[in-house]
C-alpha cells in the first residue's frame, strides 16, 4: 500500500471523513505521490490517449483558431500564448508549426505553459524548447497582457466536490474508512454534513457535483480576458446544459478503475459542466460562446480538408488519417461527448467555429 494511502488514512482518523476535493487533490497533486506529479500518463504505455496524441490535425486546427483570434484582436505585439496542462507539448508543437507562416504571429507572442508535473515539463521542454517557453505552476503567476489560451483535457483533471440528496436534504459526499476492511478496499464513500449551500431538491440518492477549483481558474481567465482582451478555447468532455450527476471516474492502463483504490495510482477525472463554466465567465466580464460539440467544431475548422492534404502528401498514411478523423469527430467516439467552449474579451468578434453567444 502506498505512503499516500497511509497518510490519507491517518488524516481521516484525525479529522474525520474527507471532502472529495481534498481526496482528489491528494491523489492527483500530492508533491511526492500524486498521480500528476510522478509520471507521464499519456499514450499507449500510459493510462489514456488525448486528441493531440491521436492526430497532429487537432493541434494544427487549434493553432489556426488561436492565430485567427489574434488577428481578430488587431494583431497585438505583446500577446501571451498560454496552454494549461500541455501534456507532452504535442498540441502546442502542432499549433506552432501550423501557424509559422501567419505574418507576425510568432514574433508577437510569448509562450507560457501552466504545468505542475515535472515529468511532463521535461517532455514539454524537449518539444517546445526552441520557442523559449516560460513555465508557471498557476494561472495567477502569468504576467499581464492580452491572452490567447488553450486548454485540452485540463478542467476534467481538477478536483471536484460531490453532494448526495438523502433524507430530504443535500449532504456532502465524503471519503471515510471502513475499519477492519481489506487494505486497498477500506476507503469508502460516506454521507457528510448538510450542504452549506442551497440546491434544488433531488430524488433520494441523487448526486450532484461542484468544481470549485475549475471555477476559480475559469474566473481568473475570464477576468484577464475582460481586463486585457483576448480569446480562450477550452476543450474537454462533459455536459452542455446542466448537471453531471456522478461522473467521477478513474482510468488506469486504459481501463476503468475504482477511484478509491490506491489513491495516486490512477487518473481521477470528472465531466466538465460547461454551462456553469460559461456562466462563471460571463459573471467575471468575459463573453462565452458555445459549448459546441467537438465533431462539428473540428469540421467547421476544416479537418476534412486538412486530412485530404495530409493523405495526398503521404498516401501510405491515408488509412491511419481517416481513422484519426473518425475518432475525433464521430458521435460514437469523441465527437459528441467532447465539447469546445470559447471565451473572449468583451470587444472581440465571434471566434472561428462558433455561431452564437452562450
Ligand atoms: C489529461 S492531461 C492532458 C494533457 C494535454 N492537454 C493533452 O491534451 O494531451 C492533463 C494535463 O494537465 C496537467 N495538470 C493537471 N492538474 C494540473 C494543475 N492543477 N495545474 C497545472 N497543470 C495541471 C497535467 O500534468 C497534464 O499535463
């Protein structure tokens, strides 16, 4: 059993059952044992595969989105090109390659990577070192300036709280210990104190989620957009209109895993509630567009044309490229579950791929 599990057991014995966000934060971000502090989780040998690792087309199209948004901003010379949770740097590498001929773009932006994982920071250095990136632990450390921001599968990796409706009221859902339980199976969900906020009543056993860490980061982004202008594109899996229910899941070796087994050993994620992110952005003074589904978004940005160009330049790869397009846009794969939300400063026109304000 890991040192982290023992430390969490001791904490529960000392303070009582833990809020889910505390458990997730420890499992993901504990400086010594946290899942996102100790490994590269991506790819065939890891726990999951993300869109930029499926095909270069994903990062290329988002790069074009960012460069077009920069032009819509009036091509400022001091823009911050920011990625939250850049993984191996694949998305940003593809984005920068695809935009190298956009006149003035590369000369006008400085690259900022918000990343806490030292293993992935090394991979990002290998992929993006030529662009002189600056690394930051948190959004608050970014310098001032107009913002061009991209985040793919970042918000789903942030800790959430859960609430359960029971005996006529919402209560916190916490993580306790089943004393005498088998080691490894002794962390259990418990019903905690009544919720300290008002939610609409549910049915007995209903679960709802709140994402305080994601909301805090979203507000920071939106406040910067309101103050300095710019555009942000957030892609993730989640719901467009409303609550997520119980969406907590753990992935290990590309398979579902028990989220309470061996904390720190599996990726813990939750679906993103895009409607509440959009509302938080508007409250902070930014404009929100979407969310729209990833499939139509990538199609509007021209994925079919890009696939055609790549296939013609190397016909031996055309089968693989066709499969990648299917994986990214098909409603039965990533095309519907994954969604894109755009945020802009108040003066910015409608960004590419989006038709209406959220
Ligand atoms: C699911 S991976 C996605 C990686 C990449 N965006 C991609 O699409 O391949 C999540 C990324 O966010 C980083 N991350 C997770 N929590 C973070 C936090 N609180 N602050 C900064 N980075 C974080 C991880 O280390 C990783 O780079």
